[in-house]
């Protein structure tokens, strides 16, 4: 499935992306296991591979309700990787 979003900075782009995923999970009753993401100029375009929720296999403990702005951060990490964090309401 294709999912896209826009934001003014990387932090808000993570927030929008997580909320777009959570919305799709809730409305389609699906989980996502793999992503191909492209980011350019405040635009995120992604393909997300989904699968139906199987309670026996996935053993879900709580349903994510939405990303929050609490502790929202996207930054370069030591070693050249990235750190992305956000508190999610359940």
C-alpha cells in the first residue's frame, strides 16, 4: 500500500508518518512489517507491506491510538545513523 505525508521539518514528518500508519492499521485491521521510504523536501512517500491481524500469531497487547509531540525527535546519531523517537498513545 502507498502512504504519503508532508511536514515542515523532520520531527513533524515522523509525527505525520506515524499517524498515517496508525490510521491505516485501525481502519484496515492490518499490521505493517516492511517499508520502503523516500524523503525529499518535506515530503515522505512510502510503500508499506501489510498483513491481516492474526491474534494468535501477533498477540497484540494494546492498540496504538496516535503519535504525540511528546519527546518527538529526529536527529543524526553517532556513527552516521539516525535516531527517531516519539511517544505513542495507546
